[in-house]
């Protein structure tokens, strides 16, 4: 088997067929020509952030905070600049000389006869200071050095708005990261499907089987399995369906699709009349081109979140006439699972190469050839070569019919004894009697024994009407 980036070269074909579902569970589907793709994805921004890769989510996380800090820092700088907090105010020292100072003292006292203005934000001397104040406000660091004053109501409103926006950004980003971390997607790394599927007889029926296992001690709650056959299909009207999906029954009606996945289990799909593989033989398997997608669903025990694990099998990956090797054995007071044998199979040479339909037809033909009930219903079998053999076979069938009626009225043991006595008496009496009547009429004659009156009646048999011994006896009683 040759792998080419998820493509498999199928047996007997020079064309490379792409998988619909890869072995790791990823769907090999690419969407193109979508209208308003960006608008649709942005409308559901939370799901988009959860689905994207971690590198992009962290980039969005950092970018959102940087943009927020920068935006409100520009607002604080603009407010301070409009208020005139960055203008130089002359301050007179002890020698009477005036020197430049970026802003006056924090008090409102007058100096040299001139009152000094209170800034909007204390200790903010430029854009860097305004940016630091924005970061401290949104992250609630609170160094205790820079703070807003009552001089500028706009600055106070900006602080309130930034606090609300900061809470929204924190809630959204933390919720997205937690949802992404808590997703049970990585739980699939500890679930496993067998590399190959097999087809073999189980309980006399042809079955498709594959194996599934759980590598963790924690269980998959309410685990259940599904399977679908994917192949191209042409309808009766000539419509071509490239990927027709048909369900494979894995025991939904009986409830066997529900799994107690403590140890590796073999999933069985019985190939019957309702199965899409009913006409598939070994030769067809080698030449056919289809894909079987298997799905395991359940809840993770630790988080109670639903997980789904997928894999697929191409026709090339299904082994005809193989079974899986046992992986579990008892060791002292516990059971051990040998995962080294999880994917291994062994060949069963006795597996027939016929399809399930052909096997059923062969079995029905063989049973009809050997079954006494079928022989009685057949017209040719009803016309024997000798009169004695004909009467004997019909009387045995008649006795069997009486025994079945008696079983409903009497205990089972008494019915068996009466049936045995009648078979013995009929066998001896009829064989002795017809040895003396060999010269009887050569026509078709039916003999009926009246068990109550010990009388024998002979009737001419109409060959065009099949004889049902039980029905005939019921009519005689009437």
C-alpha cells in the first residue's frame, strides 16, 4: 500500500483515489467559492476563535489587548493635551529666576501671585505616560503614582469606559481559551481503530469486523459506534452520485452498538439482505472501489463533553478470510491487554470466497434437497418410483403431522412415545403388505391409514395437485 499525502493507490488500478476521511479522522474536504465567507465567519466569532489554530488565537489575544491599551492611551493623551497639562509653567526659585517646569505642583496654591492649574492626570508628562496609565487602568495594576483628577470629566468617563471594555475583552478571551482547552478533540489521541478491517464467518454468517480500543483508564460514557459505506452510485434515471452514503448496521436494533469500552472490542456488521455488501465476494472486493467510514461517539468521563473519533477503510484495507488476534488474557487476579497485537490478524483458509447472497442461495438449495418437508411439497418428489415407498413416505409425514397436533394436547414425553410407536407399526405393516400387492394397478395411488378404525383406504392421486399430508388428514377428519 502506497501513501501519497492521504491518497491511496487502490489494487488493480493505476489511478490514485483520495480518501474522504483520513486515518486520523480529518475529513478530506475543501470548501471553495463560498459567498460572504468572512462575514459569515465573523458573525459567529466565538466559534471561529475556538476552531482556529492556537497560534492565531494567541495572536488575536495579544492584538486585542495592545489595540485597546493604545486606543485609550491616545484618548488620555489627547485629553491632557487639550487641557494644557504639557505646557511649561514658570516656577520661581529662591534666587528669583524663573525656570521651566512641565507642570506645576499638585496643590492648587498660588506661587508668586499666580495660581497653578491641576492636571487631568497626575504625573503624565507625555504620550508614554498616558499609555502606561491606560495599561494600569485596564489591568487594574494600580501602582499608586498616576491617577485621574477631578479637573477633566472626560478623563473620568474614559476611565469608566475602558474598565468596562477591559472586562468584556477579558471575559471573551478567557472563555475562548478555556473552551478551546476543554475541547475533547485531543481525547481522540487515546482512542484507536485497527489499521485494517476483516471479513470472515462468525456463527455461520459472513461478517465485516474491525477493532476499537481505549488507551486511557477513564471511560467513554455512552459510547456507541456507527459505520457508513461511501461509494459512487448511478441512479435508475442515470444521475451520478459521487459520494453515496449508506448505513451499515452494527447492531442498532439489538443495542449491540452501545459499547462498554474498557478493553478492545471487535465491532461486527452482519452481511445480510439489508447490507450494501450483500453481493460482495472476494473477487469483487479486490476490484471494487469504496470506502467504509467508522465513527465512535461518546462523552468524556472527566469533562462530560461529547467526543467523536473517526477513521476509514478502503477496499484495499479490508482483508478477506482473516480474523483478529486475541489481545486480552487473564493474569492472576486481573486482565491484561496486549496492544502489540491490536492490529494483527491471522488468515482463516476455510472462509468461502462467495458473497453472502451466494452463500445463502447455496445453503437454501442444499437444505431443500435434503429436507423431508421440502421433499413433500415438491411435485416430483411426491411421485415415487414404487407404490410401497410412496404410501410409506406419506404415512410417515401424516404421522408426524398428528404428532405435532398431539403435542399441544398432551405432555411432550407421551407425544414422543406415540410418534415412535406409529412410525414402527407403519413401517412394518406397510412394507409387509405391499410385498404381496406388487401386481396392483400401475396408476398413481395414495394410501391413507385410519389410526382410529384400523382401516386402509386407497385413492387415485391426481398428479397435477400437490399433496399436503397434514391438510389431507384434517379434511378426512371433517
